[in-house]
C-alpha cells in the first residue's frame, strides 16, 4: 500500500458538504469522489477522514455518491483497506456509521453484497 493521507474534511473540502451531484450543489458527493477518493484508489493510498469541523453531517445522498460508488467500482475489500474515518468523536462515529450504511446499500443494489 502507498502513503496514508490524514484528510481534514472541513479544511480541505468544505464545512458544509453539498448534495449528490455537481449540478445540484457545490461541494457535492460526486466532486468529493472524483477529486479526493478516486485518486486514493488509483494510487492505492489509505485515507483517514476527519469530519470534526463539518458544521452539518454528511448527507445520505453525499455519502452514497461519494463512498458507495467507489465501493461498487473497486470492491468492498479494497474500500475497507483504503477508507477510514477518525471515529474518536461523536460526529466522526455517526458519520462513519452512516457512510457504512450507504456503502452497504450501494453494494446490495449492484448485487455485490
């Protein structure tokens, strides 16, 4: 495996994440997937995401688009290897659990879970 990225979501992406697609909002799940997550998978780089400074929670549509799509594309095993959240705070734990639910839903829809 390559390097490890410690990613401060609020500082490096947005304190207020948007909706699923770029055409619907700025800081969308689609944008996060394309600009942040896809390069991690392409370079086999682990990313640990800290969401503590995010003012709201990451929405279901954001999580589904960003994380669900990469899990479907690259497999659940690779996803589990490369994606992690800082979960030692309530916000981190809640967002991580919600993200896992959206990933499982995406995999089930594609018959991959």
